[in-house]
C-alpha cells in the first residue's frame, strides 16, 4: 500500500512541532502517490490528542497504561505494529526517534535513512540528508519500494500538518509484551539564573572558545550588549556553563532578536534550536562551517581577534 | 558489571572534507580519522561505572583506519582492561554491516552492558547501538547521559529535551547509546599510552567482512553552499566589529 505513516511524538500532553512537520511532509508524499497519511499515536489517555491530529487521514491509537511514559523497546514495538505495510515511514529524529527508527528498520528489514531533510518520490524513493555534522549534504536512493526516514526538525512547516486530512480515529490493541526497560521517573533541570528563551540578545559560544578561562571574555561581550550567554552542547558537557544555557535538540529552542555565535560549527542538532532567530551573526575561522548556511551575516576569522574589538566598540 | 565499548573512527571533523571525482562519496584516501566523539563519552561512562562499582571494560575497535591502534591504546591508558582490533582489512562499512560485525565479535563473550556513542557523523542508515541490540536480542536505550549499576539491572538516564531526563531500570545485558558521560572524557598522559603499548592488552581478531548492504545508495554528496543567503562581512577584525555592532544595534 502506498500509505505514508508518521510516528507521532508527544511530550507532557502536547503533540510536538516536529510531529506536525512530519504530517505536512507526509501529506505532500501521499498526494503524489494517491495514498493516505496515517498517524500512529502511542500513550495512555491520549484520546484528546488524537483529535488534534486532523492533518492525518487515519489516526491509529494504542492507548495503554504501559505507555504512559516513553519506553525505548515498547514504543518501537508499537510503532512497528502500527506502520503495517505503509511504503513510507517518517520518524522524528529526536531522542524518542533515535530509539524507534533503527529498531523499526531491524524488525522489518526496511531500509532506514537518518538525518533526512527531505524525501522525494520522483522516479523511485529518494531523500536528501545531512552528514558529517552538516558539513556534507547527500542524496540517497532506496533499493526497493519501502523505506523509513528519520527526519530532522525544521524540514517542513508545522502549520501545514495541523489540518487537511480525514481525521478518522481507530483504536488498536496494545502490542506490548514484556518491557525490558522500566520507566522510573522524569527529572527537570534545576532552574537557572537566566532564561535564555526570554532574552533579546544571545552571545553563543561553541567549542571554538577553547577553554573555560575564555568564557569570561564572552560573558563580558554579552554584558556589553545587554544580553545573555548561551552555548552549544560540548561547552555544557565540559561543565563550563550550566545546562540551562544549552541551545539545540537536547537543549532549548530560542528565537532572540540577535543570535551572535562565536566558534559554533552549526551541527544540525544545534541549528534546530536557533534557526528561527531574527538576526543571526556568526563568526568562525572555517569558511565551510555549516553555520554560515543559516546565518544572516557572517565573518570568517578568529573570535579571539574580534571579541576585544567588539567589547571596545561597545564601550 | 562487565562492559564492552564499541569504538569507531570517523573522519576528523576539523579537517576539510573533500568530495571524490564522481561526486558519490568523500574522498577517503587522504582523510584523517579520530575516535567518534560520542564513542569517547561511551568509553568514559563505562570507565566511570567500573570505578564506581567494579567489573571490567573491554573495547572493540572496528575498521582499518591507521589511527585505530592509537585509539585503542588510548582507551587502555584511560582504564580499559582489554582492547581488540577487529577486521584489519575492512574498508568503510555501512551501519548495518558494522552492527553485524560487532554482533559476531560479541558472540561468545560475556558482558552486562555494551556502550557505544549515540550516533556517528556518518550513520546514514541508522544507529549502531539500536541495531546491535536488535541483533543480540537485548534491550537498548539511546541518548544516555548516565548509568548506575544495580543487581541484575542497571539504572540508565536518558535525555529528552531542554535538560529533561528520564530514569529507566533496564534489564541486563543491554546496549546503551551514549550522548554524554557524567563527566567530560578524561585526558591521558602520553607516557601512559606508551605503557599501554607495552602491556600486551591489545589483540587482533579477524572477522568475516560483513556486507549486508544498507538497501540505500548514496548517489551524490556535496558541500552545502556556505553563506547561502548570508551576507559575508569583509575586512579585518576592526572593520568587521564595527559592522557587527551596527547590525546588532539595528536589530535589537
Ligand atoms: C542526540 C544529540 C543531541 C544533541 N543536542 C545538541 C544540542 O542541543 N545543542 C548543541 O549545540 N549540540 C547538540 N548536539 C551535538 C552536536 O552534534 C555537535 O556536536 C555540537 O553542536 C558541536 O558544537 P560546536 O559547534 O560548539 O563544536 P564544533 O563542531 O567542534 O565546532 C567548533 C567550531 O569553532 C570553530 N573555531 C575554532 N576555533 C575558532 C576560533 N578561534 N575562532 C573562530 N572559530 C573557531 C571551528 O571552525 C568549528 O567550526 C547533539 C548531538 C546529539 C547526538
Ligand atoms: N511518542 C511518545 N509517546 C509517548 N510518550 C512519549 C513519546 N515521546 C516521548 N514520550 C515521553 O513520555 C512522557 C509522557 O508523555 P505525555 O503523556 O505526553 O505527558 C513524555 O514526557 C516523554 O518523556
């Protein structure tokens, strides 16, 4: 069947934006092959949420207390059962999707393409994806007539996936067997001193900052601009700034008026958290850095040369 | 807990990546390789677990990159007990074949946990951790930021978004795809790496060259247009700083 299946993700009772983006993408593909868009929704007490998936023609629901929380093995099993023989399966490339997509590919033997930014059906199934942390873009062709795509956030407009389908809800039996991963509890990060999602100006340091000692200079620049300091993931993993300052896939999504990056390469996981900022200015020594693909303004050069000039100029 | 860590070299991200003549892949002849950064975190987490609750750490390195031995000796110097270099003459493998290779190397070994990086820059056809788990018939957790040992199970912290995490009790054996260790990967003195080279803890194991074929073909690769849509600021740092301040003042 030439249906397009979307594995829907939800967090704290809300369908995530990326799920709607995938529904929008699925609509374009289904129209092309004359199939239906099928959404798979797995959870406990998710009836209300099914009603918000009107972008799909059919919404398959597995409603089971065992799925009150995400289960790496359980959700993969449930989505595999739901996808049935859809020819195209779209999975969000998120923390959830990372446990689900490869497991679906292994259990069905269907090829999987990760890091996808678009899928095409012109003369066979194909996709465009980002590799090597966004430094390389690749075109892929599928052998066969079925494929699973793990799709990056921001690959389509979420608005386009919120309506336009028949929206028929169908409940399925829960396929859950013995879960070998038992959910114990969620924990939220401790509130930080600064809420980077509420700032107008963010100065953002990446691995180019080189050492903890250099953070002070970037902070000085942020102060001079009346903004706050944020960072890419490696800076947080090093413990140089608290988790609440992380922008990206596993951090926060920000949309400040000004987003000034210092030594950030622009990996897809970082870009998805900042691409909607109003004005993005990036400084990087590498003219090929993918960050220059999303920035509005760029300067190729050394952050340690320009930081003092910026601070001086602002005084 | 006895742990096995799966290590893969990836093209050095600081090097300029060149495309081959027919535009179908990277030009791999002159590439330098380094350990996948997430595998480095996986190794760190395994060593931290051993330091906290005992057990052993074995590292398996796949592939013929010249840098492989150095990567394995470094892992020994950091605290791994045994290192095995797999498939000396194996070229670049797709992830399905990598999973098959590791699964066959794991056959007959005993372990409680298998650690590897949550992803690698070239995981075009999925993630190694989940594929290995499926082949061994054991559970998996991806995007792991910590593991603690219990009796017959392990408590694993998985990260979702914005620093929100969930704890899972996971039956062992299991495969963990590590995003970040509880602390940044340690550095190790060159003298310790030299000692590791003398230790005899590195062995080689032949594996059959698996070639499952991923079912997908990379037909074209390119370096994305850099600065597409971006205005590139010219001039030295003084001129650029002036222009940037002007832009910021206009935008905020
Ligand atoms: C599941 C998952 C979730 C993730 N979530 C996030 C996330 O939320 N946020 C995030 O940021 N990352 C995230 N990552 C990590 C992401 O893949 C990248 O590793 C990370 O974004 C890279 O950070 P970076 O740009 O600071 O470092 P690098 O990629 O190492 O880039 C450093 C850059 O600095 C430049 N540079 C070096 N020195 C100088 C200098 N003196 N002057 C100017 N430029 C210089 C270099 O040219 C380079 O481009 C995630 C990864 C995974 C697998
Ligand atoms: N597709 C999904 N289905 C169910 N739960 C999920 C999914 N993705 C993530 N989760 C996790 O399950 C928790 C409970 O979801 P919710 O019922 O929406 O509050 C969330 O906070 C996530 O940690």
